C-alpha cells in the first residue's frame, strides 16, 4: 500500500498547550461566533440574543448617530481607502487627527499608525536597538511579541515583576551605561483593569536614563486629567494615563489606540517631534503599510467632536455603570483583580471549575463575555472578563449581576478568601 506524499502542511506543529482553546473554539458558542445582528448592546448569534459585555467600545461611540453620519461625506471625498503608504501621501484627515490628538493629550507631538500591534512590532525594536528592554511580566502579549522581535534584532530583554519598582531598579542598576534602555508596560491593564504607579516608574526611568514605553489601549478615552472639579474618578477629557497621573511626557512614549473608546481602526504614539520624523523613515508601517480606511479616519475626527461636547458626561455614566457591577461583585465576596473602578472586570473561576461549562451557562442566560482560557492566561487565572460600556443599559447590567450571583452561589467563581 502506497502512502500519500507529505506536504509542507504536514510539518505544522500542533502544540498541546492549545488543546483547551481548540476545544472551546470548536465546541463553545462563545468562541468564534458569527454575530448576525446588533440592537444597541444586544447581539444576535443565530436565533439567540445576548447582552454584549465583550465589546471594548467603552464610550459607545460605535453607536453614536453623529459619528456614523460623518463617514459618508469623507468617503465621497476620499474614496473608501487611501491606499498610499503614509510616506508617499497623507489625506488631509491625517494631519487633522494628529493636530487634534496632540492637543487632547497635551503631548509634544503625535504619530498615528494603523494598529497598536503594528506599533509594538516596529517602533519598540527601533527604540531598543542593541540595548535593553525591561518588560513588565504582565505586559500585553503584543508588547511581549514586539520585545521578542527586538531581541531577535539584537536587544536584550529582561522581565521585571509587575508593579515592582524595586525589582526594576535592580535590573536598571545592573545594565551597562551608554546603551538604550526601554521600560515597556501597560497603562490600564487589559486583564486586571488596574493602572500602574506611573509616577514612580517615570521617576525611576528618568533616574537611570531609560525611556518609559506605556501602552494605554484600555485607558485612553476612559481616564484623563484630574482636577478639583472633576465629575467622576475617571477624570476629564479621556486623555489617558500620563495626564491622569499628573505626569509630563519627559522620558515617556505613550502608545494608544482608537479601536476601543473611539471605535475606529487607528492607533497612535505621543512622542517628541524629532522621534516622530525619524519613525517616518524607519518604521515599516509608515513606509509600507496601507493606512486605516477612510471611515475610521472620519469617525476619529467625529469622535473628537463628541468627546469635546459630551465626553465627560458619558464617562460619568460609564463610571456609574462600572461601579454597579464592581460593587455587586465585591458585595458577594467574589474575587476580581480589578481593585479600582475601571470598566474591565475580570472574574477568575474557582479551582477545578471548567471554563467551557461556565461559558455555556453564561450563553444560556444570554450574557456574552470574553472567555479567558489557558494559554491566553495562566491556568490559575482562567475565567471570564466583562467589559462595561456606556451603551450597556441598566437592565443588561442587572442581567449580568444576576448571572454572577448564580455562579457565585454555585461555587464557580473564586472568592476573596481563596
């Protein structure tokens, strides 16, 4: 009997660590779903309607009529996609966005590129060169990937315990002088919802001549500068963690994106003008990549307008809604790593509980969340994440709280004592 010849695909390695995720992808309705209709923050998958707590559209800008109406005029003017690389040509929308973003962030300058992943994979290696990247142990996977690429190009990567300023100090002290030193970390963490002690990390970076590289994808649009007359603990303007912590941009490069709070495909760096100009000739996404589609450029600009007019009121309501869930969770004695008030609410499962079964129960109860399965998170952190948005109704929040109560009563969720 003759054997079929091997092909290149036969050598693709199927690592065992992906088995749990593959089981969920193929058998759990919460994974790889086709969403066929939305009504506000309710989504329809097949004939099943669910309240959506997996969206990261924190401000609800994806559903704002004023923002949606901004798309058609710009598409008529620019077409659906300006497919020059940015080095070759920029529609006037680009400098308009960067000018308004620079003013909003109160930054030296800004540069917009298609996605945060593009930025981490291209800019982080440029900044690091043959120097050192000190990587927060809980930094987002895309920061890790950018650091690994930097290592492949000659950088040394060392990890420090998340939030541990003294551990980072020991690593910085041991690093040789006269080489680039990049401290790479999250702003508002995508899993815990917590913000770092940016003031302490910035002071340490300046002390050792390092550059603090902060990805505030989940903070931009939600948290901002704080003043005596602020309307909510989130602060004002939604201008991200640097202003929220009362910091300057000295020795700080801020990375953020519009794909969450502004519901648009675009990302940015806040940085000195000389570095912006250098990246225009050194960063591949500026040289080679197709830019964001016209619709996203239009919705970013319209989002600035809505943010100016109503952003602080929206954030005040978002804070109220987030605390409605967080207060309920804490009142039940259920553990969440979110020790603050942001709308990212992670709920780890109790030891031995099956994420597949919990996901199916949530589905049956009409609640759509982000399932955090191994190896996306360590095994002892497997659970689910609910992201509250301004577009979620109080009725939907009540439905979420009811299911959390049910899961807690059944012993499915980790408690504060565990």
